[in-house]
């Protein structure tokens, strides 16, 4: 015994089937979870399907408790649901995704044999391919690796089972009534058995081989150009959610301060000339020009202007002053989902390029670019001709101020909306407090906008400290007025809101701007990382000479006006492990985002048009057929027409039978070609004769003679030898089949 090697234990057939069930459930779950990256209207369905599949994996016995009728009605119900979805949905591809989710659920919770296992893999691959085309998320890449590993293991186990199991390849609904032997019992003994039979050396070698294949594939992915088919299928289907950063059309007092505790990265900026960027750059998102007692918001006039400017395009032509504060090269922004529908802009620009065509809104006067709705996926865009001047040119405001002073501004003048930047808190108490504070700041002098902003900023910083929270004193006045008249500390939106209402009380138009200030340099890949904690609010005050000038009253901000930001001091660098991991995301973004592929965009548009037109054409054709059928049924009936209808139905049934027989013949030929030994024609014919003879009614036997019964038993014995015996023991097949035909006819006559 010492010279012999002990054989490694092997898994039994039932243990392999249990392992196949586990891998199939994992594969189905991973493929379903990729739908989360698509942001289609199927997230609730995916959650329910995931729960059902998870329960089936943990308790493999429960599918047998489902009534057989439900298993029979499952496929017709799915077809009916998808037909209704296709009829009411304006898009075709989301319907196909929901269909795939339902089919994956059906296949994953039902007991399967080889054919159903292969169908599950194909359905999972469909979801993986669609998600891979329509997403650029690095998390999807991780799920793809998990799916690949599960699919390889699943196929390997299916192949092992197919080599041993010679039973049927398809599971019938009737067989779902009883849980198979492998599904009984818990997972504890099964997992211990897997650990006993595992060959760790072989598994380690397979893991190394898999890692090598992934590495080579990643290298090819980086070297070979790809088609970037954007998610234009779903631009109209995105689900609107609340911005993580609070950069919506309303910013309440205290909302921005909540972000300072969020250290996640909001956006990343690839800049070829990073040395010329200011140490604390400002990225302007949204202008909040209308005051409310709770905070500031985008006025109705600005909203209407953005809506009127909306058009579907991939490029936006901006306005710059050609060289004033210019930063050369291209700026590439990767903005994480949930930040805002507004684009973060470091200054004026000459050209903006988007990843794909979409509904873009642009207001040159306010220097705002926005999408129609907040994107649920990473938003990437490029800027060229960037200039970092802090002033926003607005000649229309100069005309409005002049006409207002002369009293000639008409009520229906579109420029009247700009006067919203002069409105502040109303009420006697509010106005009295603001007048007193303005008097303390001006000290009886007539100050222009720049001088007043400088003094007001100094007054605010001298009276209020910077803090992450603020306590609003009690009283009947507006919150910002009560905070102004106190000594309480505050966050940036309090300082910005206070300077805005003070400037308006002094007669200078002003507005709040929300965005980001700052950013750190990634020490490994030389790009700027801007975090949610860099969210900031500042003020733009009209200088009376045709421009809005940036003032940052928050302690630590730039209190003076100027032509542009100045890059001074050493930029902070992030060399932590989080920054190292963040480089993987940017590396992924750089490879999958493409801004100059017009043909790819045209391909995406063509695919979208084709799928949409195909769905519309199908619905139109079905409706036309329905109208024709109703018209035909409503017509007058007579014997001649009834005869033609009966002949048509008979012809259709005959054609259906012929098609069915033709398909069966083709399938038998294909199976015989694939596996000649298993699909022997003699064995098949012997099996058919056995079914015919055994299928006769039992009561016929009472009228048969003993001679007939002996002949039938003899024929059945020879047919069983042809069906199940070895070829060497076969009698002559033609004679056996002739005797079977004569014996069956004789039994029927008697």
C-alpha cells in the first residue's frame, strides 16, 4: 500500500448538479446587477428578481413547491407582458432589457438541464453586452470579471455532467413538481464535500491562467481603438434624482455645509497646462439670482432663457476675450453622477465638446451650460480656449440700469428679469436692519460696487467667524438678516447670501453663484481631483460697467476683484492610497471616452433610429392586422364565405402540420449529424414501434387470442433488443419491423 498513490475523491453526479445550481445562480445575479449601470426603468424588477434568485440558490427545494400550472403559464405571461410593454413603451431596447431580466429570472429559479443551462448563459451575455456598450463605469469591469469566472466554471461543470448524464436534455414542467435528490439537504455538507475534493494546485493554476488572460485582454483593450456607442437610447428615460451635492436650482442655507464631510471625488480634470492653473481655482456651476427667505434659487426668467436656448448638439460655442487669462490646451472633465445637471466651468471658453449629442441649454450672458436633466452616468466634456477672468460680461444689464434710472423700462421688457438681482428681504424689520448695517459699512460715503464689496467683506469677516454650522437667532426677520445682525459663525452660503442682500440693499445688483473651489493634484497621474467637500458658494456683483465681478466673502476666499485668478504658491498633492486607486478610474475613463468620433455617434443614432422605427413599424403592422381582422369578421356571412373560411383554416392547419413535421425531421437529422451513435435510425424506429404497440388500450387485450398475444410479446422482445441491446445481438431490423406492423394490424382486427 505504501507504493500506491491514494486516489483523490471525486464529486458524484448529484454533487455536480448542486454545484451547477450554485454557479448558475451566481451567474444570473451578476448579469442582472449590470442593469443598475443602465438606469432604465427596470431597477425594481431587478431587485425582485435578485431576491427570488438568491432565495432559490439558498433553498433549492422551493421551486418544487410552485404549482405546475404557474410553470406552464410563466412563458405565456412573459410574452403577454412584453407585448404590452412594447406597445406602450416609446423605446425598443429598454423593453428587450426588461424581457431579458424576466427570462433570466425564469431560467435561474427553475430546475435546468443542459439546454436550459446554455439558455441562461446566452441571456446573461445579452445583459452583459448591452451594459458594456452603454456604460463606462469601472465597477462594471469588476462585475464583468466575476461574470466571466462564473461562466467558465458553470460551463465546465455542465460539460462534466453532460459526459455522465445520458438522460433528457430538456426539463418539462411536470418534472418541477418534485425536488430532485441533489436539491435536498443544506449547503453545509455540500461545501465541506467541495473542500475535500478540491485540488488547490489545479485551482491556483487556473486562477493564474485566468489572470493572465485578463491581463492580455486588458492590454489589447488599451491598444486597440474601440467604438463608443453612447447611451443615447436612454437620454429620455433617465430617472431624475436629487443631486448629491445640492447643486440644483435651489440652494437653501446650510445645504452646502453638509458636503464638507463628504470626501468622495466629485469630478476629475485632465489639463495639459496644469502649471498655469490657480492654486484655488473656481468652477462655476449655477447662478442663483432670486432671493427667498429660505435661500437663493434660479429665477423663472433664467429658467425660461435656458429652455428657449435648448437644442440637441455635441458642441457649444462659447465666448472668450482671446487671450485674457488664457490657459492653453484642452480641459477634459469627468464629472461623477449625482453632482448636477449644470456643467462646472473654470471661466469663459471658446468651444465645448460633449461625449454625445444631447439636449444642451446655454446662456452666454450668465455663462451657464446645462443638460435638460441630471445625468445618471458619468458626464464627460472637453473645453478649448479657456480663459480664467473673474468677470462675466453683461452689456444688457448696463442698459437695464440706465433705463431703470430714467424710468423708461417697460413692464414687458425681457430685460426686466435682470431686476431680480436687486430684490432682497422685504418687510419693515428686515429693511430697517439692512439699512442700519449698510450705513455702518458705507459710513456716509457714496461707494461704487467694488468699494462697497470690499468694505462689506471686511465687515462680515470681522463680525462672523467661519464654521461648519450656524445658529440662527430667534425673531421675526428673515434668517439671513438675523444672522447678519448677530455674531454667530457661518458657512460659505451664509457669507455669500449676506453679502448679496447687503449689496442689493445698497443699490448694487448681486447674485449668489454655487460651484467648487479648490482641488488637489493627483501625484501619480497629474490630474486635478475635486471633492464634494470643495463645494462652495460666492457672490457676483455688477460693477456698473458691463460686467459681473466675483467676490468671495468667506474667510480664506478672494475678497478683491480682478481680471483673472493668479496661480501662486505650491499646489497641494495627494499621494495617498485612495489617490492611487483613483488613478484606475481615470485610466478607465481616458480609454473609454472619445470626443472626436463622428462616425460612432452617427452609428449610435442609426441604431437608435432603427430600433425605434422597428418597434413603431411592428406596432403599426399589428394594429393594421387587427383592424382588417375586425372588418372581416364584421362582414356578412353566407355558406360560400363560411366554406372559404373553413378551407382557409384547414389549409393553415395543414401547413402548420407540414412545418412541424419538417422541423422535427430537420432536428432529427441535425441530432443524428451531431451524435450519430445516440441518434441511430434503427433504435429510433424501434422506439416508435414500441410506443405504438404499448399505447394500445388495455381493454383490447381481452378480445385477443393467445396466438396474437404470443406474437405481440415476441415482437416487443425483438423491438427492445433493437432499441436497447448491443448491435451484435440485433435481429434483422426490416423483418422485425414487418412483423410488428402485421402483429399490430392483426391485433386491431381481432
